[in-house]
C-alpha cells in the first residue's frame, strides 16, 4: 500500500503516551496470548484477568519513531476513508457523509462506551461517534495472529470506520435496539450480521480506494483476506484452545469474513452488503 507522503486526516485525536511498567499479578506467558485472542475479537475486556485487578502505568509524552510512523499511517488511511465514503454516499446513496474521529491511545482511555483498553482491541463507539485504536494492536495482529502487512492494518481501520458508516445509515442503532430485547443466541446472530456487513463495507472502501488513489500494490488484497481469515471466530477460538461454538460467535467465521470482504471489493457498492436479508451468511 502506497501511503507515505500522502494527505493525513484532521480527524485524529492522539492520546498516546501511557506506558505499562508492571502488573499486580495474574496470568502470564502463553495464558496472556490465549486471553488476548479472546478479548481482542469477542468484545470482552480482559484487563482484570491480565493484571489481577490493577495496572502500574507511567505517562510519557514521547513517542517512538515506530509509533509516530504508525500514527501517520492510520491518519493517511483515515483520510482515504473520508474521501471514499464522501463519494460513495453522494453517488450511491444521494446523501452527505459525516466523517468519524479516530482516537489513538495507549493502554487505557475513556470513551462514551466505557473505558477503551488494549485488551478489548479496536472498536467504534456510537455514543461519541469515535473509533478507538491502540496502535500496539497492529503488533499483535502481525506477530501473534499472523496477519502481517500494511493493508492488513488498513483493513482493521476500514472495518471500524465501516461501523460508523452503519451508524450514519441508521443501521447500527436499529439492530442494537433489536439485540437489546433478544435472546443471547439471537443477539449474537445479529452481531455477526453487523460485523460481516462491516467487512463487506471494508471491501467497498478498498475497491473504491484502489480506483481513486491507485495506491494498492500487489499482495495488498491478499493481506486483507488473510487478516479476515485469522480473526474469524472459529479460528480465534481454536487458537485460544477452545472448541468453536457457533452460538457464541459474534463476528463470523473465517470463511464468512473473507467472503463478505470479497463481495464488497468485487462490487464496490453498498447495495452488495445486505447481510440482514440473506438466510445464508
């Protein structure tokens, strides 16, 4: 992905600087990896499990060169989403797009949806219409989950921005209202449909970004497809030493996530991403 030297977004809120210097006890070693795999993608804050109820943190305003570069990368990717979705909303939906704010943080930061932490992974909060991202997650994505490459990281950003797109279209609020009065199994099924639609919308973004900016390089789409495979619920549960349990899935299987991203990339249109009208995902 060709991103260096390109326009950065003005909608970045950088709160980085906190550093963990120790933990009060709890899980260590391989156990940490297993718990993180569950927490990152199943929406569970595993901080208490990792730290025995407390974190030892010091604050420093200094960022490493790698952290600055990753912040620049996220800012350029966010700028691309702004231009793509502005055009898609205008041309395909006949309406205006209001861009999202993306918060970069380290370890823990407050949000309107509760504390954001490195243990919960990237997420979109409809309460304040912001995406929260600890850029340290990209190291986990590459080194522990096996999804390396800049476009794998861009896919993660695009997926969270896609939740904002769903919010802008009124989809997120409607579905979450139904989930609130549904059984756990029904709520999980709706969550899977939300997440797979976000994967599809990520594909829509990727297709349009490729046509508008000509920044995709050979292997970029394969990186995104590999990331989609690595973060499927079934794969994550196996890697965490658990037997895959479909009723507990909240994001979809590896095959489903790849398929819906591919649909969005193939068609490049929001209309291709209706995960709520189809019986078979």
